[in-house]
C-alpha cells in the first residue's frame, strides 16, 4: 500500500479542558491543602496508629498522588507535542514545582514507615485486610530503607531536582525538538527516516546530515551528560548505593545477580548480531556494511502505509489474540487517546503514559508511514492496554516494574509481525519482513544491552576520572557499540557522537536493559502461547492485570517462568538465532 501517512491528535479533555480550566486551579489548591493537613495530622504518629487509621491515612495519600498524577500527565502531554512553546513549558514547570512541594509534605510517611522494625510493619499487615491492598506499595518503600536520608535531607534533594535533573532533562528535550537537519530543515524523525532509504547515497547523506546537526550542539549535550552523571554520582553516594545500577535494579524489583545474568547471556551471544549483519551484507551485495546501511531495506522499493492501514493492522493483530484486548485497543482510536502526527516541535520517539485509575492512558508516537511505525504503534498500544488493565489495582498498585512493563508491548509487536508475515507468499517479501523483525529484535535485545554497557562505562569513568570530554564519551560509545557488531559492520567516525540524542540515558539511567528483558521474556511467553493455545490467554491477561502488586520473579513464577534460571535467557536468544537461520535459508533460496 502506498499512501501519504497521516495520523491522529489526542483529546486531553478527559483530564482538563485547558490550563486555565477552573478544575486545574481547584486541584492545585486541593493537593496543597490536603498535603498540609495530612502532614499536620499524621507526621510523627505512623508507628502509633491502629491498622484502620493507617489505612485511612494511606487512602488520603493515594488520593493526593492521583490528583498530582493527573496534573502532571496533563502538563507533560501538552508539552510533548509542542516543546518549544514557552507557555506550555512554564505550565509544566509550575506543576513540577507543585509536585515537589506536595511530595515533600508527604515525605514523612515513607520515612516513618521505612523506619519501623520488621515485626511492627508485618504486624500492621497481618491485622488488616484493607492494608493488604497496599502491601506491594508498602513493601517497595521498605526496599529502600537502607538508602533513605533524613527528612530535611530528602526535602532538600527533592527541591534541588527541580534545578537539576528535571531542568536538564527539559533542556535536552527543548534542544532536541528545536534542532533541524540539512538545508531542508528536517525534523529528527524525518532525518533518521533517510536511513531506511533503498539508495545508499541517500542513507549516507542522511547519516552525514544528522551527524552535522548533532555536532552543532555537542558541547551542550556533553555538558548535560556530565551534569546528570555527576548528580547521579552524588545522590548514589549520599544514599549509599554500592554501584550506579543499584537504584534501577531495586526499582525493577530485581536482584543484581539476575540483571548480571541477563547482560552476560546477551553479550555472550553477540555472534548472533554478527551473523545477521553478515547475511545483510550478502543480501545488499556489498563488500562492506557501514553503520548507515544497517536499516537498508531488502527490497528496492520501500512501501509506505497510511494511518488507516496502521490502525486496522494493529486492531486485527490484537483481535487475533484476544477480543477483549482488541476492544480496549479500539477505544484508544475511537476516543482519541493517541497523538501520532509527526510535526515540527514535537518530541521525538514514542511512549504510553498512564494517568490515573479513574481515567485512562495516552499514547504518543511520530507516524511517518513506515512498517516500523506500525510496529511502534502496536508496541505502545501493548503498553496502553497493559496500563488500562492494571488500573484495577489502584494508583499505587498499578505501577508495573519496568521489566514487566515491556511484556505487553513486545508481545503485541510479535503478534503483529506474525500476522503481517503470514500474509506474504513471495520469498523476497518474506525475507524483507523477517529481516525487519530481526533488526527490531537486535535493536531491542543486543543494542539496548550494548547501551547498558555504554552507561556502565560512562558512569564508572565519571566516578573515577571526573568530568568527561566529548571525545571520551564518544570513545566509550564507539567501543561498546563495536563490541556488539564485531567485524560485521564498519562504524564510521560520524557514528561516534550518536550517543548524544538518546534521552533514556538522561531521564531514566539504567532503564535500557528492561527492553532486552522484555523481548527475551516475550519470546519465551510466545513460545508457550504457540504450545498451549487459548488457555495461555487467561494467564497472560492475569499477568497484565496484576500491575505492580507482585515482584516480577513472583508474578512470572505463577505462569511457570523462572527468571533466576540462567538457561531461561538462552531460550529467547535461541529463538532469535533460529529466525536468523530462517533468513539465511530464504536468502539462499532466492540466490539459487
């Protein structure tokens, strides 16, 4: 199908009608008042409350956080589609400052609950059925008990984040959104889309154009990276985290050993990446495969798809698996919970943003008509449906650990891929879509793990050697990327600075391994679905519905998955290797 890509704009009226909506001012005032009252009523008393009083306190704190969540989501969603708009930026800053002030007022609860001895804390839960609803939330607070500061220190740290991490992340987004590339002033999405062109000269020109744009702001990005790495170093030292990734592992409710096992398993199979790109070099008929050739299409023509096709493909994929999940997905389209048009000033990338249990999530993407954009839409829809289902656990219980948060998104991508692949009969088209899927898997599993290795080297070097130069950061990026590709891809000097546009390193340090976790987990889950069939669906939906009420290892154990078994990760890696072998067979069949 060839058509002009279109898209959708979301309707945020389910949150607020406008920034000057009286409901905004009312909610801002309410959270301030409620937080003050809660602090005056309960500060210094948590250990002396009855279980019933503790439950009442928790309900009120949850309600305040829900209102803050709605305000924060509204501000962030508006800013995402127009990052250069100063009024939107100022509104988001105002809400962030409010959130910090209210969070500081309620800080006493976490500190006092964490300070309780285990016997007292367990006693509360044993005596109250109501409190068991908050068991996971209360348990997570106590997970951090060794790393919490005094209340005055926590209040200062929260306030300083406004001018620290929050400010630098917003600056990064503003710079990225305002940057244009080439004489035609292309957006980031438009510039990067050239890497998917069938003509090598177009791909190379796109790479050079994008690099030139990055180079123009490299000194600023280097400063931002150093500032964020320094802030993390200081905070980790204050909180006595033993290494840079410990906070992320705790937030994911994973033991360090489980994460090390995942990373080691993946890096030990970098040969899969080299095998695939060796195949791609043969397919493209060149002696050398450069970094700008990685996403070159197999076919000489690159099809584009309109928005209607994308919507239909995603809905049909969900319906083929579960009518219930398809019905939820359809709501996102019918009720305008999605913003997908790629326009100047809009933030790059894609995300799904949960709001509150009494509303619904929103999806964000930049649709340019590629098949990859349809896969991205399916991915974010998976997130959205997951968040929608988890609402039943309440505001505190619906927040899924990141490693499980990727489950539904990657699973949705897999279902979409299988359906699109089944539609094809021509071997060359089949080879094209298999290669596309493999490149997505490599990006999700191996590239994200290589980026984890980059982050590890970056934070380790910053702590050992002080502020890092652009050249040093670029060296670390180049080395960790080259380790993944081996000799299968030649990385150019231009590629050395491509670390400088990736937001995850700044807004969620250590996050990226969650993608690899999710992809390999899904490969195992999908294999089980193929074996078991329909009975698997109820177990899968139950997994999504549990939200954040169970640690990942426990939730997965309920459906027969043991992530502590080192052999588990090899199952997913073997599935990727099998698909690479299938691609080789298709290629050799065409060559005969």
